[in-house]
């Protein structure tokens, strides 16, 4: 039997959450999706995640939320990181960091899915453990009977992401990249049976510069003056991939891109974004 997993890229603020609310349910139904993973580290005003927004994403149909370099942007999320098995942060954070780096969750059909997150070091946070060593340790610890294994590699540069793809080929079912907010055209099943894509893209406003208002980002780049990068609002889309995986072997059968349009424009913020937009 095969299961179908939908992975959506970095959810950016209210526009990203709104398109998930609007479209996720119908995509799950139309595409016969068994499991949904969403990178959620930008869900609150474009930076971080709050407990109410985590609960919203879960109600919309997300099974597991992953994070990234903005994991600890909102301190109110710490209790959720400690307690929930549906929210993970990069596994190669220091061992003292709050939260878990992987989880195992069953689909409605009873298939166990391991979801793991690691973060790159190139042009990222220097104090991280080596992501290659970290993922090796986790894979060695996973129960052998859990065949379906999915990795969110939250990283900046394509070379590091592609290297991780080859490192994991034949050892995980699906390895997708997040963080750069720009969808890549290299989705494929590698020779060892691992579905791979360098970046899912973002779930948010594409009439923007990586989810932020074009005018304020351009002003900063041209003048060097500091300014708050407001979340943009136009052309919201839910972007990611759908992978079909043999649940007996853990091998990927296919991977295809997902690009679903939402309402043309929504407000950038609401009360659940939390205090202190940052």
C-alpha cells in the first residue's frame, strides 16, 4: 500500500495561514492525502509561531508542524515545544534547547510516519551540531518498523541541501528543503528511492520579496536604512510537494509539486499574531 504525504513550505503570516484555511481541506480530499506537514516558523506576523496559531494550523488539517531558525522567537511557544508531539524544531540545536527534533505520528490508516527536522550550517546559525552527524544519530535510533521517514532540512544554500539529499538517499522516504521561500524545480526520486526537492517554496504572498512588502525591502536594500519588513498581502499561494510512498518499504514512488492559489489579497495581521511584531 502507498500513502500520500503533502508537505507545504514556510507559512508566512496571516496570508499564508489564510490560504491553508481556504484550500488545505480540498487539496487533501482531491489528492487523497494521508498526512500533512507544514513548516510553521514564520506563521506569526512572518516570524515565529504562537500557541493559538499552532492550534489553528492543526485544526486546518496539518498533522505535524516543523520550525527552524525562528523557533524561539516567541517565548510563549516554549510550553508547546516541550509538550506536543506535533511540533518539532531542528534536531541539531544544542541538547539543552527546548523541544524535540523528531516525532512519530500515525496516519488515520494506521501507518507510522517519522518526521525529522535538521538545520543547515552554511550561512546559518554557527553553534549548531553537524546536520549530517545529527541525522545519522536519529536514523540509528528510529524503530526499524517505522519505514516512512520524512526530513525537513531547513537550510540556506542549495549545495548543502543537495549534499544532504545524496547523504540520505535510500535511507529516508522524503527529504525536502525549507527556509529560502523560493520553490525549486528539482523535485525527483533519487536512485535509492528517496523523494527529494531543494526547497518547497513558501505558503504565503508571492507578490512580495520572500513574503515581505516589496517597497520596504527595496528601500532597505537601496538606502541601507533599517526598517521593519512588513508581511505582504498579494497573490497568496500554498506551495509544496506531494510524495507517494510505499509504506512497506519506505521507498518513494513519486513526487510532484503543489501550487494552489488562495484569495487574491488578505490583511497582513490579526490578533493571534501575538504582541511585538518582529
